[in-house]
């Protein structure tokens, strides 16, 4: 386990949730990269062994000051903002408090009260910043370009994964629930497949409350006679996800609502173009050179966009050529880490 000396830590990234979530993934992804350039550690009940970390119990007993003055506490949830405030004002720890918001809705009164007490606020997109009462610096998420890369041999990879070696594959991955628009994708594909020789892959996990939603989707597919062309696949480990992007000709992000949304970036890093809805940060991620955007909750528009992508002049081919260079220029994780570290250092330098 990668425990670090709390006395040397300049920045603490708390993750107080046990279950996997987008925030958890952000902390786990970023902290190892940031640790190359600044003394940062995560803390929480479940932190993977490879992530530099300190024990939760050390928060109470750690020295009031960091190695060179105050420390930065970077919260991403209400409970973590509360934890930072408690450490600062009840236990007298010298902290500069940072909060990152990915929400695109008006915050509750409690959240707004907490944010007003932060020393700096980060928004993950321009649209998110519009919902904040405080001034915020926009720092968009990035991904590991080594982990997500184009395939060496797509046909061979498809064969290894038990997929058709030839023909068009269109994917939609992530949690299976209404807010993710999985039903919009399925409805759109039942229409698009009437005139398109393709297979659709729906991959992800449905929690207990969404099992009925998933079963209804399977029934829809069976009723349409498309059970051999629209495939429902179980969730795979995070480390295997890149291969499932690499086999695709097109990735679809049909969300009704999204805080940020990393899957289009992951797909494009693997050389796969994207059609997405105008939610989350998708309007800043997907350009006319890498894919297309449609209104949320509009399966007819989505089906039309999918069909047109494969019609002459076959725009998917040009989109695919542009996808990875676009991500490499704008969404490398090193860029996100560097921008956050610059913010931390500014706060640490303040007297």
C-alpha cells in the first residue's frame, strides 16, 4: 500500500465514498499523476493500493501545518467540504480549501453555503461554471492517453472478444438507467438498424432499482426482432474498457443528464468518433470534426445522426482520423493535473 509521510504532504484529496463513482475515479486517476510534481495524498475508506495515500485517522493527529505552511484540502463532495471546514475551524489545521463542482443544476442552500467558504472553486466545464454563484476556474477532466489508444488490429481484437470481425459496431457504455439515456439509444438503434448493417453493444451495470428498466429494454429489443443485433453485455473491469472502445466504429453518449462525462473522451482517444447529446461537457468535448451532437431525449434525431454518419461521404472515417489528435491536444490527464497543481501552488503561496 502506497502510504506517505503525512508531515511531507502539501495537498490532501479526500474521497469519502466507498462505492465506485465518477468522483472516486477522478481521485484515483489524478493523484498518482499529480504526485510526480507535488506532495499529494488521497484519503478515504477505500483507496486503491497504487494511489499515494494517508489513513483517515491521521487527519486528526496530523501537524497543524504542512511542510511549508498551510496544506490544500481538495474536496469534490459536500461531505468533504464539511470535513475540510471541521479540520480547519474545529481542530485548527491550517488548510486552504478547494472545491470542484461538476453539477449542472442549481445547488441546494447547504451546498451554496459550503462553497462560499472555500478559498477556490473549480468547475469542470463552462456550463457547470454558469450554475455557480462563486467565481470558478474551469479545469476540464483528462484521461490517460497510454491506457486509451487505438487498436493495432481491430479485426483480431473483435475475434478475441467474441464479436463479429466484419461489419459496423456501435457502442453505448456506462450505468444503465434513465438519466444515462440507455433507452434512447436502444430506441434509436431499433430505427437505425432498419437500413444499417450493424450491431449495437450496450454495456454496463444496472443496480437493483434499475433492473426493471433494463428488462424493459431487452423486451423492446426482442419484440423488434433485433436480439441478434442489439447485444446487452455485462460490465467489465475498468482496466479492460479500452479494448471495448477499440472494437467500435462509433460510440454514442445518449445521456439525458450528465455532470461531465468521460466516455466520449475515452472513445476518441481510442480513435473512435462520437455522437453525443448536448448535456454535461459534451458540447466542449465533441466537435464537428470528431462527431456530432443532438438534443437529449430525442431518439429520432439520434437515429438520423447515426444513419447519416455512415452514408456517403462516410463522415465517420474523417471523424475517426481526427478523434485521437483532438483528445491528445485538449484532454490529456497531464494537462488537468498541471492546471490543478498550478492552483494548489498559488494557494500555498498566499500569506
